[in-house]
C-alpha cells in the first residue's frame, strides 16, 4: 500500500530553493549550450542511510527510491520526491521493500521496478507514480529480476535484462524486456538479443538503448558488448556493439546523444571508454574518460553529461567529470563532498546525486549541481 507523507523536518541547503525547470525535465535535457557546472549544496532527507537505491525524473518531479541500509537486514521502503514547482520534498512508501531496482521516468510517470526483496529474492513489483496527480499504482513485471536496467523515450518506459535466481535461461540472466506504454497504460514484452544483467540503458529522441552487461551471474566472468536499440516510433528493434565489452557501464542522454561510460572489462579492470550514440543519425563514436571507473553515476543536463562517484583504481572516486556533447571536451566541476556510489537524476538545469557506500553519514546526503553559461 502506498502512502504519501510531508517531510516537516527536512534540512535543506539554501541554494536548493532556487531550482528552476529550464529544459526537458525527464532527466535527458534538450540540447543547450551550457558551459559550466556549479556545486549548489546539500540536502538531508532522512536519518536512515542507504545505498543500492534508484532515482528518476519526469515532469517537475525527481524521485529517489528503495535501497539498502548498512548493517540493517530490512530494506527501507521509503521514497523521496522533490517538486521543483513547490520547491519541497515529500515522502511516500513503496508497495514492496527492495534494493537493486531500476527506475525511469517519462510520459508523466515514474516507474520503480524489480530489484531484490527482503528475502534476497528477485522482485517483479513495479510501482508507478503519476507526477501530475501524485497518485500511486502497482503493476507486475512479466518475470522477477534484479540488476536490470530501465529507460524511456516517447510514450514508452522499458525495463530489460537482469538476474533471476529461478530463471530458466542459462546462468540465471534474463533476456526479458517489459514495455510500459504511458499513454495507454498497457504492458507488453519483448526479448533482448542476449540475456544479461548489470547492463545500462538510456533514451533519446525515439530510441531506447540497452548496452553491455554480464552474461552470467558474476560481473568478472563473461562480459558483453551487445547493444539492443528499440525505436519507439516504429516499435522495431536493432542491434549494435560497444567498442569494448564490459559490465556495469552507466548511461545518460544529453539532447540526441546517449553515452555509455566506464564499467568492468573482461580483463578484470575498470574501463575509461565512453561510447556515444547519436539517436538522430544512428552513428556511434568513442572517446575516453579522464579516469577509468565502474559504478559511477551518469546524469544528462542540457548538452552536458555529469559522471559522479564510483570506484577507480585507488578506491572510492570523489570526482565529478563533465562531458560536453556539443564540443566533445571535458569540463571540471567541484568534487562530491563525500565519495561514494550514488544514484542520480536531473531536472532542467539541475542534477542531484544521493547515497552511496562509505561511512553511514555519506548515505544521508543529496548533493545538487547546476549547469550554467
């Protein structure tokens, strides 16, 4: 059962009250000419720390959901929702407690799907939040799984791949795609060209792209360069290949560009490769990140891609690297106040990063960034 709660004792950094909604507020902004990224400050959402959560945006809302709390076996079921119109946070409750879920927003909806439940089993629950009415509803994926990926474009939100301990597919990885049509409310299914977990996904223009992943149940074993592309206009699928096979890449969209960055390679090393897909032309290019990382978080803001946190060769990565899709150049931004493995989302010119692995205090903080000129 879903419940919505007002957060009365929220601690916010003063700068966070200045958020606007310039650009596309679904987390993949329309192309602009941002040239700077400024650190805005922090917010504390709860006294309960967490990691392995998920985040997404649609309309004027950013939603942060689920996860795990260090040293606590019972997963939190709390959801935090930021409204850029009222400039306030509220809280709600998921239908099921879970971590390692996927979230994506589009078409006026944000969906949190799958994950690992409190019994350490894959989940098939999908929580659907209507950003206009604030109403919640529930649905079910066609198969339970964790470590799946979600993305949206047009009227579609897709969830694909993942790990299912009870699956009949080889090595318990899934090739299932669940397609949610936000206009009709209908769910349908499809299949990936290759079953895999720990893949990445993002959408731009009329394309939703799933790339990389691990084809058996541990990321250091067999990784893949497989790419599956869904066209929301024709509802047809295409395939391609990353320039380097890897699991745990991250993905984000900026304008018509989708990037797939970092990850874990077949040689048991972190990757510094970033593959870039142009959703308008269908072309692929490749560039190199400043640092080889995995478990980083990617967020698109206008023409910029922000890559925050993760693991590098020295441990937890604190840097926020910024890639300009217009110029192909890297920019600098203030590092995260606390290193970790956060989740992220964007709304207009603003991006947030929340949670991660480190000391417990690190998991409490939302860190805000703003793109400018």
